[in-house]
C-alpha cells in the first residue's frame, strides 16, 4: 500500500477551510477508503491541536473531539531523532525550508 507523509498543515486543512483544503480532504478520503497509509512526525497531533486551538474556530469540547478523532486515523508516527533528524535538517537546508 502506498504511504503518504503528512504534516500538521495538511491535517489542519481537514478541519479549517484554507487554500488546498479540498486536496487535503481528498487525501484523508483516500486513507479512509484504504488506498493509502498516513505517515507523520510524532509531534503531529500536538501541532494540529495547537494550530486549531489558536485558530479560535473551535470550542474546548470540539477540540476534545478532534483530539479523539486524530487517534482513530492510525497515523504511523516517527520520532524526529537520530538519522531521521539528521536527514530532515539536510533536506530543510538544501531546499531552503523555513520551518523544521
């Protein structure tokens, strides 16, 4: 099965209408339909919930439900340590990525 790497900015678009939200939701639908697996950095749930909290679009109860829903997506999470951390920095610097 194809594995697709997602970051918090993609998952936030599942909950908030932004540019490319339709693309992000299509990716989510592909996961739900069993077409892909979702891979993400271990910090993804924290980053998503933090972004949604500070968006001021959601009440506490809604954020709790979103937190629960994130656990059901079955992301394959990877810690940013060791060789993965090194490679992340190398790619970010070589591609001039602003956010690590």
